[in-house]
C-alpha cells in the first residue's frame, strides 16, 4: 500500500501590509528552491497570491499603537487562538516570523514552550531603538534572526543571539539604475532660476498628518515666495484619505502649486529634486533613490518626552543610523518649523549634488540585493540540518 508523502510544512506569521509583502517575496524564493513545501499562516493578499493557506487574514489585524491594540484585542486574540489550534492539528516543521513583534514574540514563546519548533525571525524588532529587553526573549525563543539593517548584527552578536545580516529587501525594490542623477546647477535655486519639484511626504498615520501636513504646507508656501517656478507633490499613503489632505490644503486657497499624488512613492522620488519626509522607512527608500531629503517629525509634547526616555538612538532617520552620520538633515519636534524647513530646503536645493553624493554611502553599506533569497537559504538549511546557527561566508 502506498501512503501519501507528508509535505514539509512552513508556517509564516505577519501582521501588517508591509510584512505581508516581504513575507510573500520570501515564500516565493523558498518555493524556487523547493516547490514541494506546504505553507500556512497569518497574512494578507500577497501571501495568499503565493499560495499560502491563510488561517487568518490580516485585513482585520491592523493595530499599530496602544489604543488600536486595545480596540482590536478581540481580533488579535482570535488570530492567536487560531494559531494555537493550527499548531495542535498540523504542527509545522518551521515557523517564520516577519516583523509584527508584539504578536510574533508571544507566538514564538508559545510554539517553543509547547512544541519546541524551530523558529526563524525575518525583519526583527527594533531593539536598537527601544525595548532592548526583547533581546532576552529573542535569544530564548528564536533559533535564528535574519537581520535587514547592518548595524543590528553587532548588537545581536553581543547578546548571544544567532543572527545573519541578509541585506535589506528595499534594495531589490530600488535597483542601482533607478536613482535620479542631480547634476550641479548653473544657477542658484534660491535665486528663482529653473523648474523645481519638491516631494512632501507627511506620513501614513492620522497623527502624522495632523502634526506634519500643515507645517509642510506652510514651509512650501515660504519656499514658493522665493522660487516661482516650483511644484510640490504630496504623497497620499494608502492608509490616509485623500479628503484629509485636501482639507489641509483648503485653508490656503492657492493650491495650483500642490498636487496630491496617489500610488507608489517611488513615482515622487523619480520626479523630485528634494523630498521633505516624515521620519520612517520612506526616508530609506529616498536614500536608495539618492534624493536629498529633510527628515521631519513632530508629536505631542508628552509623547516626545516619553520617547526621549525610551528611545536610545542618535538619529531618527534610518539612512543616518546606517551611515552613523547626518546624511539627511533632521528637524524634529521644536525644530520642525516652516521657517527652518524652508531655509534648509533652499540651502539643499542650491547644493543638491553635495547631498546626493553623501547619500550614496547608504546603498553601499546596505550591500547587494537578494535579502529574500538569502533568508530563503537559511530557512531551507533550518529544515534540512540540525546544525545551527547558519552562517554566510560573505554577503553576496
């Protein structure tokens, strides 16, 4: 009698749209090595398109901050209960966690305590910024960490966590031939010569729009007083309504120099001479496009005081953290004023080539593309070998 062959089973867990995208790329690469693996998990449309058997869809699991987590506790609990049931009925050979640390670290603890399953963490918690105590949990419950920022490796090594820097997945999305080359100008932008496009990226959360959009618009209006041949493109994130951006513009009336741009932010980078952006991953994307960028951020005074106590980093921008120097000027909290932003913007427009040259170092330090492919190799190694941790001879 021929018995059916049991397929190798990998469970993938992610809780946010960006994690869903990166997880889907990883699944695709694993399938490229071994297409006989069964995948289950928590994810969204991108994992589903890769043939992953989702037992919970993240469309209802979008909690970001403390308030949202409380409001969506029932959904998070439902997702966790389904995860536990899946372990009981069809235990995976490997669990891959992608970002979403609040949920995923608890899932790792449960899976390791009850079933001792091998666990790979791709896009790990930002322990370098805050909550470094999570490293203890990671060391206890994670078998290997696939890191996407070069400065993380030293921290994980010091903590005794098996880890590999696999490169950054954004490098694949922004290939080397993409960056717009900004040549030295024949005349100063601040003197009003030549057409200029500035991208305004106020963020992807309601609080960011509330705190930053008006400041950016006021800064833009100050810049336009100096330079008449100028155009501003405002990025509309998927999570933000167009109406909220239009409302911000309405009070000023003169909106002919502003355009709300939907779709990939990459389109704005390719057309912009300069970007003014909320601190976040988007600033790293701007760096990979070699676009001179001003990093701005503002929050409530109370939140800022708490952040100063908890966050332990020298810079807010990822590009600056990677280079360990301010390649992107930062104007944060009380320094995030229309006057300071406009003054810095005009200076950078007059010195674009200098700032673009500084930003080039970011791509060099991130290394070559192929983060998903390297992580896939680690996953396959963890399935087929008891020898851990996995190590690359070099990043290539």
